[in-house]
C-alpha cells in the first residue's frame, strides 16, 4: 500500500516533512499547496509532486491524507475541512491558540469520525523513547520526578513573537507533552515563573523569554521545566526521569559524537544548532507512525486530544505567572 499525501504549507517545517515523506517507501507526496508560489515550486521540483490549491486537494478522492504545516491560525479550520472530507490528518502543533476554538474543532472531528495526529515530534526522538522504555520495563521503578531542559540557541524574530501565542503556547507546549509522556499521569497543578532576560523587545510584545515551571500530578509526581530563548552553546535538549529504583537521562546530542583529548584537556564538538537537525530522526519516525495508523486503521498518537491538553497546560502556566501561585488545570 502506498499512501498518497498532500502537503499544506511549504515553509521551513513543510520542507522537513516533505523530506520525511520522500524517505518512506510506503508514502508518496502527490500535491503541495502554499500561498507563496516559489515555496510551493521548490517542494514540487524536489519531490516531483503537483502544485494544487487547498480546494483541489480537498476534492481529490485519490489523496488519502494531508500534512498541515500552515500558520497556526489556519489549523483548526483546515482540520475540520479535511476531517469532513474523510482524509487522515497530520497537523503541526497547536490546533489553535485558543482552547475554546480547539475544543470546538475536536467536536467536529469526533462527529465525523476524523483521524488527527498532532506534531509532537519529541515523543519520537530515539533517545527520549529509550528513556520511556526504561520506565515501561520497570528498570527505574515508579516515576517520581522528571526534569526537562529546553533552551533555544536564540530568540525568534519579533514578527514571529507577535503571532506565536507566547512562549508557553509556542515553546513550552512541547515540554508539556513530553512531561505527560514521561510522568504517565495527568498534570493537576501548574506553578510558573517567567521573565524577560534575553531581549527587551520580547517583553514589549507582552511575552517572556525565560521560564521555570513545576507541574504536579494528583499522586504528587513532579516535573520541573526550564526554558530559555538563549543558549549560547547550542540547542539544549535534555531530560532526566528519577524513579523509585533509579534514574534514566537523555543528554544533549551532537552532529558528531566524539571527544578529543590533548595536552590542553578534553574537547567535544558543539551541539546541534536547532530543531531541524536535532530532531531529524524524530520527524521521520513520526511520519512513519502516521502512516502506520493509516495502514492499520487505528487512532493516531499523539492525538488531537493530546494537543488540547497541552494547550490547556499552557493556559494554566500563563495564569500561574499572572497570579503568582499554583493553578489547577482545567481540561
């Protein structure tokens, strides 16, 4: 079986997914749509697919699934459209920046029996999955505490900050999903502290660039998250899970994993410089998982519900910063 896919959005993340589709023999990219003709043409030329409009893709019965990489404010509408059209859907996070709109979108998906997978790619990182395996097989015992460090090399441009929904909905949302993935329980309360330490312009736009959070489940399990928009040493991505019998950690990754020793001491190559190289394997694995769900006719994971929960956690973090105390999450 060869699954025929269409790509909606030919920007930076669209190119990443186009490459992942091209590398999987079970899939074929047959169409791409983008508001910018040059962007669509670049992917069409590289993959041999056709440039189509969204309306044409929606109406084509030969297209099995769509990969949505368009701006966030279009996600919910497109999910509803293609769910009604009977196509499997992979959508980059988030569903929307507004929880109420995301809930309404999910209602439509449920009504028509739609299949939606959300792009929380870090669940598919081989290092993080190995950590999860150590939890599942009982090696470290019962999970008690999780630590997630996620820091970008530098802040995004102001134009992006304006439409991002803020650090918690844009950046920490991945860490909220990873926390749930590792804790194994739903998060009951969120404590958060945030500041502007990197770029004053981010503060002028009403956002933060540095944040620390404590998430607690009903049974008392905890997750500590550290976020920053500046890590001068590279893309900082680490997790540690402490359990009743031990701990497991996944350290930072480098393009080349070597260590050089000389009379001057030990040196190692720099970290990956951003998510497109750090999570290359994860992007390929999540597209593979999406294809698995289509072939098997099973519900994809992470689901649209996972996306809604992560968004609710982001809202709780925003509220926690404003009131300076723990917030009970409203799912």
